[in-house]
């Protein structure tokens, strides 16, 4: 038999290392492969057979994917109590940086809120910024996506100006340009992670995955997620969480992941597990005041009511409107009841498949405007909706877009 070429021997050494065996063992296997296939040891086909053998017999490595094999990735089963529409988390920071620059150019630059770009007239720009109190300049050919031209022609780049997070952890993005957009969808999930006890989690999912992730609330689902170290939060990962989403109802009952949840009482579950958030509609004002003392993620109300009015034509920001009253009320329903009822703003991703007279459970953040020193009625920005008893069909949507007086200012 021919002597194995030095170049092929190098591949054998590398392959043996990948497989965790000795070079001698792989040489012996390589000779056997060549003999079995009737080829010489220096043939290109032999080398291809070697490579395929090595790839097929390498130990499996753990990877960060949605298979659940990685210790960070867990399987969740449960339902979303609330799921808000995606929000651009960069919008407020970018607007703040711009406003501060318009108020005081030099101070905004010195405080690290913005970098300033100057056009050199030769297809280059000079970027000026302060970083940890030190001034610096850099010449570049292209501006980052986050650069913004103002009305006076000046160009600024809003920067991440937070050196550390509130927890004390260092912010690695400090001093870098803020993304043009960073959408994030947040919500409240009640369920089990990797077979653990059912409990409440705060859910957060950013970028395109979060935009596309829109399961119905109060629908049993399975998905892959990354829990926080303290076990209080769940995070979506890239597109993997969205792609792993499966409705429990869509599974074959013989599937090992299927759970029989018939007879589960969502309403009782919510009022038992979120006692600070549930209230009769008549006490919504009191709850609204109390919630202002809670952490932002816990400022949501849970109410039950009867639908007495619907406006299905979307407002300028896409909301439809439901008006609800206390579901225990014996009042006769009239067209005027909407003026006395609680207004619930329903975002685009929540389906309305029922009509007036239906009983619903609403989860959402309360809001109250003060106009001319007078407090207007509490409204609810809905993020979760459970139809307890459906009656009829939704009122037909009218042509055009309905004005919403909350949008203009």
C-alpha cells in the first residue's frame, strides 16, 4: 500500500483531534476506508471519504439554539396574561438627546449625549465626541445609520450616555451610537419552565423576533426561552423563540408535549395570583392610584365587564375601542351607555370576534388625563383580553380612520 501523503497526514491529525482519538487509530481507519472503497490513499475521493467520516463521527457540541440542549435555553408552557404591542425603545432616548442638543449644543456634546458630525466637503466627515470626559475627533467616510440631520443642517449622532445600568452592571454600549430603532415586545406570562411550578414571569423580546411574536393571550402555548438568573423574567432569543411557538391546542393529544387544560379557570387563576391588580370596575379609580406606587412592569389592572359599545374603525395609532360596564350590572343596555362605561383601547394584534353584550376580562395599563385641572375618567390600554361569553359579532368597521383625541397631543 502506498505511503500516505504528508498533506493528507496533516488532515488525519486534525481529524483525530476533532474526534478525540489518536492519529494512529484514524490512520488505521483511513486505510480501511480506502480498501473498502477500492481507492488509493492519495486519491481525491479518499480524502473526501476521510472528511465525511470525521464530520459524521465528531462528538456533538452544545450550541445556542432552540433545541433546549443548551443550559440557557428552556422550554416554557403556559399562557400570556398580557402582551403589549412592540415599542421602539430607542425613540425616547434619541428624542431626549436631540432636545438637549437643541437646548444647549455644547453641554449635550460634553455630557456625551451626542456626537457631532461635520462635513469636510471631500466625501469625509469629522466626528467629535466626549467619552468619559475626554474630547476626541475621528475622520470617517460614512456616517452610522443613527446619524440625524437637523433643520439647521447640523448632523448629530445620539449616543448611549448611561455608563452603568441601575443594577450597577457596566453598560457595554456606553458611548456608542444609539440604534436607529430597537423594538421590544413585553408582557406577562403565567406558566411552567422546564416542568417547574406554574408562576408568573415578566416577558421581554426585542428586535424582529419580538415584532413577529404575537400569540393570543389566554391561549396555552409552548415555546423556547431564556430565563433570567433570578427566575423572575423570560427573554426571547433572536428568531428562535418565535419559530418555536406552538399552540397546545394544535398538538396531537398523543404528543408528549400535549397538556389537557380543559376546565382551567383563567379568571380565578388571575385574581388569585395577581391580588394587587384585580378590581371591580367601580373601584378602578382607587386601583389606578395604588398602581402608581408599583414597579412599572406591575402597573396593570385586571377587570371584568360587559361590552356596551364598540368602535371598530381604527384610530390613528391603530386602536379599536370597547366600552365596558360592571358585568354584574342589571342596567338595560342603551347606545348612551358608552359614555358612562370604561373605555378600553384595543391594539391591532388583539382580535375582536364578539359583539355588544359579551362579557370579557381585560388586562391593561390604566391611564387618566387631567384637562383644565379636572381629572377625566380612567381608561385602559389593553394588553390582554379573555372572552368569557361571546354574544353576536363585532360592529362593522367604517371607512376611513377615526380621530382619537388622545393622539394629537
